């Protein structure tokens, strides 16, 4: 250390200033390296929060003393503390949702709250709870619910309530099936609201999502893709991997249809009831009191004549009711049903090795193609009544490429923080360059007297011969070291050069260690 101070003192003022600036630069580089090496790796904590929720999270992190970085709408924390911070924030109810729920009713007092105030707060609580439920889906980024409920009065007619939902999806648009699910959720949670009275609005597209009266193209594409994968897996079991190409075109019904059918069979008469009535009537009558000519004669036999009338009536009536056989059918066909299927299948032929050792291709036989076509029909649910069409052909495919996976050694460098190592490497190289090419030349004086003999040591150079007796003591002290050094360097120049080089290298290592 003392030699370094002496070397610095022997420099002129310009060299001292340059040396000081170089030392400060090296010190700053070392501090930068230490800061970069000790800085924690930041990972995403939350992203896409609304400003109010993000402000609450940042405040809580600052109170806990957790380092954080805000990059746009994203909040980053150290990777080692991310999970712990999330649990702590969840315990505090953060990030808070922008929609308040039933906690709004906690602030209401029984004495100062009117029925109108309670109904308004309860409606807001319902809207907030429903918005939370809808926003809990991973596909929904934000949701707002509005409910319109008419006040009930003793003389008011019954009126239907309605609701509206505004959805912001994380990606894509609001599908018809998802909109129907939201409608049924709202209708089930709110009394008096029917699904057809719930409007669902896509905030990104800016349009009203219609009810699923028309088929969802996503569902149609999904069904067609599932059919294609099933057919390909079935064919590849026979023809081989990658040697079958299947395309499925599905034409779906885009409107709902309700069919009511009533079938009456006039030949199938069935007695459903039978009614029999039987009436019996008997009547008898005398004629003694009747006035006749004989009864007016004095000697007539009026007194001896007597008469009697009798009548008996029997009546039977039978009534039978018949009905014919009747069948009543009602079929509801929702949208999305298959109207027609068109399937195109292309399979490779049979490959083999000919007598000359070359590859030979041969088309598949019609019998085999018919068997494959029957399998495809069974896999897709072929219906001739719908007019489904299946086309299966055998054509030559290009030569398959060589398959396999190249064996490589495990890449351990991919797990290392390459960016951090690159920064440290660049800073280290700059620090070494400043030390070797700037600081060392400045601290090394050009006119420094070097005692080479003391550095060489007694074992490197031979002991000089004693001076002649004729020389005085002063001459021996003055001439002996320099003359001997010149003589030894002239005789053993290679050793002297190696010695000076080793001295330079040892001095550089010592300075780097300090």
C-alpha cells in the first residue's frame, strides 16, 4: 500500500487527476456490478387492475415494505416474495373488486333507513354480487350488471322486470352460448326477470349479443374439428401415421324449428263407452161407469155389463261411442343441428420394396376403399336422408421424411439468467480494461529507479568478482553495481528479460488483488 502511495506521489498533477478519475470510474463500475448482482428478480404480481384496485395494492405493499415496480397497468414484486405477498393481500381483501356487493347493507342503520333507501341499496348489492360472479370466470375481464325493477303498489298492474349486462372478455368475443348462460344466471337470481328480458352487450364489439336463436359458428367449427380428428385417428390405425387427410364440411341449421304432428287412423275404430236403456210400461183401466144406450134402458143390462182396458209397453235403447286412433307429436329442433355433412378423405396407397430395391407404390383396392368408407360413415353418423356425401380416394403421397429425434446433451445454460450474466461480464471487462490500460500505466513512473539486483536475488545472477586492489573504495562502491549489471545483462540477456517479465506479471496480480 505504501509503494502505491509513493508511486502516486511521484506522478505529476495531470497524471494524478487522470488516476483519480480512473479510480472513481472503477469504483462506480464495481458498485454497479454489486447492485445488479444483488437486485432481486421481479415477477408479475397483478395486471389489468382498475386504477382504484391497483392503488390499494400499491399502498398495501408500501406499508409492508415490499419492493415493487409499476410498469403500465402491471405490478411486479420480487420472485421470492410473490406468493407470500399474494396471500397477505388476499387476507386483506385486495385487490378489491370495483363492484360492491352485500357489504353495502352493513352500513345501513335500522332507524335512519327508509324502505326506499333499503330497496335501492339492496338492488345495488344484487348488481354487485352478480357482477362479481360473472367476472370470476377466467374468460371475463370485467362485468357490469344493471337491474330495472318497478316499484310495487297496491293499484299497480303486474309489470315484468328487466336487466342488462355489459361484458368485457379477456380474449375474443361473447359467444351466443355464454350470453345465454349469463341470461339464465340473472333470471335465476332475480325474481320476476325472464331470460328474454336480459340484454347482454359485448363491450369490445359494441353490439348486443342476440339470443342463441342462430347457431354459433364456434360450436359448428368445434364439432367439425372433432369429427375430423376421430376419422383421422380411425384411418391412421390402418394406413399409417400422417398418411390420411380428412376434411369435414358441416352445414348446420341456423334457425329454431317447432314441428307439431297429429296422425289419425280412420281404420282403427275403438269403442270407448257403451250405454243401454230399457223402459217397461204397464197400464189397466175399468169401464163400469161409462154412459151407453143400454145403460139408459129401463130393462137393459147396463148393470150387468162391465169392461176393462190393459196396455203393456217395453222399450230398449243402446248407445255406443267410438273413437279413432290418434298420435300427437311435437318436436323442437334447436339451431345447431346438422343439416348436411360433406366429408372428403384422401389416403395414401400401399408402399413396398420392389425387386430392384426401390420403393414401389400401389393404389389401394376398391374393396379396401369401400371398407374404409363404411368406417368413415359409422364414425360421423352418416345419414342418407340428410343428403350426406362422403368421397374417399387413394392417391400417392410424397415420400415421408425421416422421423426421429436427435439426441442432444441437456442444455444447462438455458436455466441460467443470461441477461444478468451478460451485464456482469460486460462490467467486469470494462473494469479490468480500465485497471490494466488506464490506471496501471498512470501509476507506473517512467523515470523510476529500479534496483534490479535486489529484485533478482542472490540465486539468479552470480556473485560479481571483487574489484582490483588498485581501485579505491569509493570507485568500487560506484562502479561495481552498474558495471556488474551491464556485464551480466550483456552475457545473459534472455534470463534478464524473463526476470523483468515475471516481475511485471507479479506486480499486476498484486494490484488486481488490492
